[in-house]
C-alpha cells in the first residue's frame, strides 16, 4: 500500500492512496491501517492504474478501516465509459483520493447489509 504526497505551501499532504489491484476477485478487501510506503513521481511511469471514485468503494460495516472494491462495478464502469471491460485484468493498481477514503471511513452511520456488500 502506497501513498502519494503533493507539496502544498512547503508541507507534504497525502493526495492518493494506491492499492495493488486484485482483479481476479469479485470483491477486494483492503485494510488500510498501514503500513504505508511513499510513492514518488518516478514510481508511476511503469504502472497501469485505474482511478477509483467514491461511488465505487464501499466500507466494510463489520471491519474497521476496511475498504471494499467491487471489480464487477469497475467492469461496468469501464463499459459505461466505452472501454473494453476485459481491460480490468490489465490494471496493476487502484488509485483513490485520500479525501474519498477519509469521507467514507469517517461516515458515522453504517447501513445494514441487504444481500451482499458487492
């Protein structure tokens, strides 16, 4: 798990959470309580990444600090955006805005699971 920082007013601010993609699973569970490695600009040249929006991430209601990414939703998102959904298997990393992670995990009310999380 990596964090990319940007410098704002001389201070490093976390910008993105970068997770190793596990596209062979229907749902991927990520415990984001560390440890974190810092990702630098030069580390990004040889990676295939997909930016995950807040609507494509779920919080695990039973585990603290656990995010769930549904690869089924991501395939649908690719298709909706006129990409071949099989491209999901070429993704090495997921990139998520730190602000989105904070918003999701700071959300106080946890809804009940209806059928499945994914």
